């Protein structure tokens, strides 16, 4: 199945554009970082009404993700990004894709055999064969930016060739890292990036790392969002997606100190619930489920 998806992705070299959505432009980009326990999930609605799902939390969050999407979708998800194939990021994808499907599916296509990943790929394969979805293997420098309309745009910064090997976790280290830009405002999604990922980003993509909003790497692990990266990003808002009293001790005190020193205002899904960031392309507004 992995080989099948690699062949599907070979065509993703030209600038991808989505068909016009049914809803009219609102002038606001809204990104919701969902509280899904110890995992990651985010949902964005662009000014022109296009939808983006980034990961879908662990399997136990499937019902929560499904309820959230059913309340907001009027058709297929326009873009799904699976940053990497760990269960705490793709566990809710089968439920999410079963609701209404997706027009575009992006993932890094990494060697990480699991029944859950095979289940996701079976769904993607079936919908691709039916002509309902286009699957893309992400490689920075090969996968073209995605135009979401009205100035909203996705740009993929990682992984890149050659894939990182010999890290603490090569699956994490080869997470998709991307920017979501609208007007003068940028969101940087780090997946579960490792120190090796961040070092490569600083070497190859330093000029494109500046972002007002940072989805903090790896649930606030002590190993991610290092000081050098934060100096390049200079985030105003940092969002940590993690579960309350999780067994990993996320977010780590060292990571929180680095974010504080970088001048970022930190929001945590374990304490704040859903974190919603809205922008008109110039300013930012944040609201949460708990404060």
C-alpha cells in the first residue's frame, strides 16, 4: 500500500489549486487546535470556506473528532495532512475520512507498518481509485505549494531528501512541517519534529520559518522547539497539544521556559481545551474552551 501511495504522489509537482467552494469568502482564517488528549489535531477554515484537517488525534479521540467535523462540514474536507504515521496523530483519521472523504490527502509516506496505517491507506486507496481523492507524498522542494484561495496557501518545508536516519525517532524526525499563510500572518506546524529536523530546517529553510503562530513540536517535548528554531520563528502565540497529566510529562518545563523566553504566549489543549486562532491576515484573536 505504501508503494501505491508513492506512485500516486509522483504527479504532485505543479501548483495545486482547489475547485471553488460553495460558501462565500469571510475574510477570516480560523484555525482550531482540538483538545484530543495526548495527540494532535487541528482544523482550519479559510476565508473562502475551504477546509483543512491536520492530523486527527489518537484512536480514542475518534468520536470527538467525528462530532466536531459533522458540525462544520458541508462536503468533503478539502485537504487532509497526516504529518506522520504515529497513532496519536492518525488514530482518528479513519473516522474523519468516513464522514465525507477528502479531496486531497498529504502524508510523508514513511516505513512504519501498523494495522492503523494500513486502514488509513485502504480508505485513501479506495477513494483515489473512485476518483474522489488525490494522494500526495510530501517532500520539501518536490511537493508544490497548495493554493487555498483568497491568499491562503500551504507551503511544505519538511521532510526532505535524504530522509533523516539515526535520530531518536526517524518517524518523528521526518514529520511533515508546513506553513499556512494568509496575508501577513503565518502558522508553522511542526508535527513531532526532532532536533535533527529543526537543525535541517535552519540550514535549508531559515528564511521561511518566521511565523506568528507556532504549533509546538511533539506535544511540548523537551527535545523539540529548541531555542535556535524559536529565534528564527519568533512566535507570538504557541500552541501545545497534549493530554492532561499524560505519562510523558508533556509539556516539559524546559520547553515551556524556551517558549517564554522567546516571548510567546503559550496555550495548552490540556488546560485550555480547544484553542481557536482567528486572523484577518493582519491581526490575531485567540479564544479557548476554558478561558
